[in-house]
């Protein structure tokens, strides 16, 4: 007699939750995904309004090598199963003096621009990228793409040497100053820390791997936006029998002894399972879904990433001044970082990023219109911070529009047909991300990476696993997907079917 397959419940239908649902279905589990919202995607969502389409989270695919590895484990081919556009320019950087730098994988074009900004910098930039990419490959193979289930797997002489090679004891900005004197170039090669909510003045030099991987491997944009990744994972799960339940909020994880037996929903219903994987933000899980434990108090003392105020504008015309990805970097860069990460606020002249997908995918807006998303890094929603987010948002909006007008978008105010805004408290409420730290709640530092980062299996409840940005290996869509692969591998080795 054939026994029924074991049941796995997944909490959250973001990229990590959907990826691990596919992986567990491939292992033979009967998988059900429980999502509190009406739609999938989590922080990788989509909004469509009046013919305008907006990604609510990530807007570019970086580190394709990591995607390829995860896609292979999902039974997919990254290069053929998800229609994508390769970016000619990764993004265009705009500085206060009116100068611009098109960050490009075209080494000749980059060298020409760099030499105009700082003579001799092209050769140094090549060495920077070579060193950073070497760190990236080492980090992936030895730190990011492997499980640490025993302390000695992390604490050994080999790994001490690895950490030295990854320059985790040097800050990213100090590392970059060795290669560039020009302050604009120092900004250009460090601001990428914001991708994962980090301060380049305190984050380890390891994060030079981000611009280096960008310039080596390139950047892609999926046709239909980043939410197309979510749709692909959903479709693959559906083929394997994965069931996704929307408007199904988990109130708590049901425990019995040293195991979990399922989850209790907001309406009081108990859903039983042999295995539970939470893709919800880890601080939310320990604070709201599990009995009080030491980890709950440890999480309160950990360092958190920054957040963002995001504006989505449906605009009645297109502006040639904007590339698909455009970043405005202010001369008050360092002071701005102090405001974000020190005072948990935002500077007077904030740096910001503009996403204008129509440049590559005309379906993102009606003809001759633009779907613009503006992302401004701000401090996270610290409980001790009394910032008035409404007034702060108005201040940020005026600063952004003023700079865009000076950049040539002279009639922008009149052309905005509608606006949607998201602030840290809204992120916290919408997707249960701790402190509204939308880039990924827990920060990256030497004491919050590898073995030090919260584990992907509960210490007491042996059939409760975690995936997502707040567990190993960390924040950002590539690493979130990698976290799903690592959790599934650990489940396969520890939970006999």
C-alpha cells in the first residue's frame, strides 16, 4: 500500500517561499503555501493602474550566476525559461555638477568615461573589478552557497583565511579609496550597498563584489518586470501540484514538544503538517508566531538595514533625460548616510534611484507615457524614532522633484497623473518586514553573516525551517532564492520521507 506524501506548509508567497515550495514538491512533499495578502510576490510584487505597471520591490536581475544555480535546482533554465532583456548600460549615475557616468559592461566605453573623470582611473577600476569579482566568487562558493549546520564548519583556520581574503575587516569605502581619489567615483563604486540596505561607510569591503559582479556578469530585466520571476515560480509550482492559498494569514505556529505540528490561522483553524517552512521575515516569526525564546531577544539587539520611501508616478510623457535605471548621487553623500543609518531619517539632499522600465519594455505604460518609480533610502521605522513619516515624505518628494526639474524634467509636476507612496510603516504592515526595513531587515556585518546569522532551522523545533533575507545567506533577490535552495537541501538531509 502506497502511503500519502508528507505535507509541507510554507508561510509566505514571496520569491523564497515559492522557490522552496517547488523544491519541496520535487522532493515528494504535498506542498501548500499560505499567503496573507491577495496576491503573491511579497516585496517582489506588482501594481497595475490605468495601464501603468510598477514593480514594488527589486527592479533588476543582478548576479546571474547565482540565479542560474538556483534555477537548475528548480528544474529551470535561467537563460531560456524567463524572457529577459540584457541591459546595455547597467544604469546612469547623475552628479550634482551635471556630470554623468553610464555604468556599463562595455569596458572600452567605461574606460573612456573614467579617464575623463580621473586620469589613470580606468586601469585602477579594472583592478578593483577583478579583485571584487574574485571576492564574489570566493564568497559564493565558501560562504553564501553552503549551509553551516555545525560551528566547526565556519570556525576553522581555512575560513579565517577566507574572511581575510574577503576583506571583511575593512570598510567598503576605505577599500574603494585605494583605487579612486575622485569623490564621484568613490560614490559610484560604493552606493550599491543600498541594494541590501547597508551603509558603505561601515559595511565590509566584501560588498565591492556587487559592482564588480554587475560589471563582469551584467544586468537583466525580465519582460513584464521582476514580478515575472514570481509568475514563473508560481507556474512551476502549479505543475508540481503546489497549492497557494491567498488571504490566509498565519496567527501562530503550532508546537508540541520539540516539533511543530502545523499552523493556526487568523480564523482559528489549525492546518496540520509534517514540516513547516516560514518564508516570512524572521523577526516577525519569532516575535509573533512562536513562543518566547532567547532568539526573540537576540533579534531585538541585532542591527537592522535601512528602509525606503517609494513613489510610483503615472506620467503623461516620456523624458529622454532618464535611462531605464538612473541614480542621482548628491555631494552630501556621506552626510546623507549618517542621517539614514545614524539618526534613522533622511538627509536634506537625498540620493535616489529612478526606475523607468518603458526604455526597455514599452508595455510598462500607455503609449508616450512613463511609469516612474523613485526609491529614496531612509532610516528604518525604529520604535524609538518619533519621525513623522507624512511630513518627511513631503520633504523628500519636494527634494526629488526639485532635482529632477533641474535635470531637465521641467514640467514633471504637471505631467504626474497619479501618485502612490510607500513608507517604512506601510512596508512593515503590508509584508510584515521588521521595522519596515524593506531591503531586508537584518543588516550584513561580520557578526551577522554565516554562522552568526540566524540559522535556517529552529534550534528546538527540528521540523521548522526558515528561508528569506533574514536567515543565511542574506538580503537581495539572488541570495533570497539561494536561501530557499539551502533550506531545501538541509530538509532533504535531515527529514526522511
